[in-house]
């Protein structure tokens, strides 16, 4: 919201002068720091922004106003880094995250995504704490028509994971749903470690609800530190939340955002595109 307010100032100004540029740069700096972006980074970005906005002549055909907007946009995309290609190869993906973030739904969506790319997929139900997760994942596997393994009633996630790897050996992409909690407790960390080891996971993707706002950053930091997260999936971006936390998360964690969830249906998943995301973030 603060970033969009800064852009509205540019749109509403009768002309662009140094005073306005300095004001906008201060607004953006404040917005980034409020959003928990590292202070050093926020300062570096805004310094760069100010220098460019004051010194770069607009490309042919571009007004000074459009030029400033273009520079702001480019500097924000820089924080998010390059889009990381999702490898289309044999791999094992572990999904981790707290309750209700969209982990199980995302497992089904990923199944559909890789299947559409021509890879065979197997889903493993290793969430042993939420009893309904087994049925939910089984139904999703039937809906997207991919292989499934689970043991209803079994409380040992590692056992299920080991059996699942064996049963679904033929699948190119193995996606393992793990237990959630209301907080990342020590026993959950241990379980994630053991399951990751048992399945020899290539990726540990944290599923994060974009509507949790800045809480999401604290959550992501703990998961990253304690559970060795290698990437993020930001869910529920179809609501009113723009998931501005993504900027701080990308900055602080140094792990890429791989996918975004944009709805409840199995096809509502897309690879994360930093440039498209910033454009959308800045649009009213
Ligand atoms: P889990 O506890 O992390 O496994 O969470 P679930 O997969 O059961 O999802 C919790 C709720 O969020 C369900 O009602 C899902 O339909 C919903 N959900 C998951 N991803 C998305 C998304 O991208 N957009 C929307 N609108 N809802 C989502």
C-alpha cells in the first residue's frame, strides 16, 4: 500500500522535480523498512534509486514521469532477484509449513504442474498430524490422475515416507506432504529432518500463506534456519493480499520464491516471476 501511495504521488504531481523525487525516495525507503526489509539494503536501494531518478535521462519517447516509475520498478525487481527455472527432471520435493498455509492443496497443484510438463508424479501423504490430510491428498491425486501413497492411521511419518519412496519408485517427481503445527516446535523440526533424510529430498519448499503479512517473515526465517528450506511457495495471492512480504523474505532468506498459489483449484499455481510480481504489486 505504501509503495502504491508513493507511485500515486508521482501520477498526481504536475511536474517531476528534485524535491518530489527525494520525497518519493523517502516514502519508498520507509515502506521497505516498515516491511522488514534489511535496513542496509533499503538504504542502498533507495540511494541507487535517487541517483538514477535524478541523473538518468528518459529513453526516447518516455516522459520524465514514466522514467521515474520505470526506475522504481527496476530497483524493486532487483531485490527479488532472477526467476529461478523449475527443473523438469527426476526429483523429490518435501513440502513444509504450518497449519492451514495450503500445503496439502499445493501438493496436488504441483502434481498437476509437473504432470502437464510430461513428468510422472507420485504424491506421498506424510502429514500424520492432521487426520483429514490423507483423504484430501488421496482425492487430489485422483483428481489430477497421479500416483499416491499413504497409510491411514499410521503415526510414523518416516515409515510412511520410506514406504512411499519404494512404492512410487517409478515416478519422476515425488512430492511429500509433511505435518504442520501452529508453530515450528522441536519435534516437528526433528520429524522434517528425518522425513527429508528418508526420502533424500532435493528440495524443501516452505508453503507460506501470503495473507499472514509480516508474520510470514518470522515464520519463514525460523523454517529456513531450522529446517533447511531451499525455496518458497507463496499461497493465496488471489485474495486481497498482495504478499508484499515476498520482498522482505527474498531479501532476508536468500532462497528463491518458486511458485505462487492463486486459487483453490489444482490448476491455480504458477512459477514465480519477479518482474510480473512487482508490476502487479504496484498496481492499484
Ligand atoms: P495445510 O494445512 O497447509 O495442508 O492447508 P490446506 O492445503 O488444507 O489449505 C488450507 C486452506 O487454504 C484450504 O481451504 C485451501 O483450499 C486454501 N488454499 C490453499 N491454497 C490456496 C490459494 O492459493 N488460494 C486460495 N484462495 N486458497 C487456498
